[in-house]
């Protein structure tokens, strides 16, 4: 009776704890893999494209930032050259901004969809 019920409750609590631990472990592995990609890919790109500009813009097209985009200047002396390090930096910021706006739009959309469902249920 009572002891069996307590044993069942303990077993259920143990199973729930194991599921949570498994989910945390899987989440950690996914984050580790994503972090590894965020580091390894840029390092490989820098290694391969260090001596070459990623692309060249018309001189004066990025007037106030030309010297920063041509980093390192000893390797990329041509006007309008864009080095790999500034390119990676700008690309990462653009991707982060894009994901931020997508996340914001999705969360706003789901919030709006949730209010629509409530309005329909009220009718």
C-alpha cells in the first residue's frame, strides 16, 4: 500500500531526473559542436586566405573604413582590398543581427497567432 506508493513516486522522480539529465547532456553536446564550428571555421578561413584579399571594392567605396577592412595593411596594400579577418568579423555580426531579427519576428508572430486563437476561442 503506502510503501509501494512511495516507491513508485521515487521511481517516477528518478526517471524524470534521468530524462532531464539526458536532455541537458544532449543540449551541451549541441552547444559544444556549434562553438567548435564557430572557432574552427574562421581559423581555417584565416589560414587559407591570409595573403589574399577576400574581394576588392572600388577605391573610396568604403571611405572611412578602408584601412580597417584592408587589415593587415602590410598584406593588403591595394586600395579597396578587404582582408579575411575584417570580413569574418563583419559577416559574424551580420549573421547575429539576422538571427536576432528572425527570432524577434517569429516570437512576435507566435504571440500574434496566440492572441488570434484566444479571440477565436472566445467566440
